[in-house]
C-alpha cells in the first residue's frame, strides 16, 4: 500500500470528437506554411496533460476557449513539419512498444485500455496516432534543444545547496479516502464525501462507507508513506495542510482522493551523490521547457501563419 501512488505517466495524444449539441460546417480556420487546418481538424484536437490525466469533453469546454486552443494546434503542427524536414520517423513498431510498456506498467490488458479510451470518447486509432505524433515531437525537441544543454558539476551543487528541503527524506502518516474513476459519478461521490467531512462526519467512518481503497475497513489508515511514493498532485495538496487537517478533493488518473495528514516526519537530507542525477534531469527539463518556447517562437517567426477565426 505504501507504494500505491506511483507516478502515472502516459503518452500525450490528440483528440477532440464532435459534440452532439452543435453541428459545424467544415471550413479552413488556419494556414501554416503548406498545411491547412480545418474546423473539423480543430474539433478533433485535444490535449492530455503531462501528469497523465485524461481531459474530458466537458472539461475542455469549461476550461479552454476554442480560439485559444488553435495556438496549441499550430505549435504541434510546426513541430511535425520540422520532423518531416529533419527526416525523423516513428514506426508502427515503435508505437506498439510504447503501448505494451503502458499496459505492463499499469497492469492492464489490451481490452481494459480500449475500454478506458472508449469511456473518454477516444478512438484507439487516434490514441495510437497521438503517441506517434508525441514521439515525433520529442525527437525534434531532443535534437534541437536538449542535446545543446550543458550542466556542470557546479550547477548541480548550487541547486542542491539552495534546495536542501527538497531532498529531505520526509514521511507522512496518512488516512485516505479514494473514489475510483471506474465508478459511475465518481466526481459527485467524492464531492459529497468532502461536504460530509465539512459537516463534521468522522473521516474514518466515511472511509469505511465510501472508499475504494483496500484500507477502507481500517478507516483508510495508510500508515507512514514516503514522500517520493506519492503522486505530485497529492504532495502538493498535503503541503497546504497541517497535521489533523484533510485535503480538498484531489483528482489523479486513478480517481479522486481525500487525504488526512496525521503526522509529518522530516528525516535527514539525502546525500548529494544520491540525487545528482535527479537534479541534472530537473535542470535539463526546466531549461528544455524554456528553450522549447523560444524554439516555437522562432518557428512561428519564420513561418507563414494565417488564422481565420
């Protein structure tokens, strides 16, 4: 149970199926160099966030304006055009290996994967195509950006000394209410539980009654959990509360979580040599994101882009 919350990292892909409450006549909405983007293309475009959370159609319309989304689409298309120029290819075999890795990592079958995609109105073909596109993007970015990043030993040590608390071996004693996203109306159930907590209902009683966690019969008691074993979303939520308090409803790829912090134990700082690789990866990621934005702006400046909406 202590390693329940492993980071779920799934490949990004594109999808935006047509919604039932509107009928759109197809037309050109943008021109990017030699490619055109139609309204139907844009309808099919949806982004899965890096932390692995599926983005539903309802969430899409609540959180993202239609006109704003086309900028993401254009950036994506520019990267694919660069992949073509650089003769970067991703084969069907490459995609198949990634899919197999996803299934093995999360202990799911091919049928279970397809069922999850079906629930999100995502076709299996679009899922595979999205993985392929994402791999093209990664290779372009890797060739154009990451390979140029130099990280020195002094940079690593400076970061370590400035962020010592980040490398402290903390442990949390937690209680957990978990509503699986496999349940119908999981979000509504989680919000109802949260409201009951605010009304003063005991956390342990609600865990026994509602939680899908195997520890529910023990009132959701997880015991001590190492910080590195928690998903980033859960760590962020816990960092906002004091012992004795509970978090808001936290959504992850697995479902909806409410955590109660019983105690926090801060251990020793992990020695530099044990974390230097992790620091290097973090610096490269941060610098890559910065250079990616600069790279996209450079592509935009050198491209013909006409938006018609």
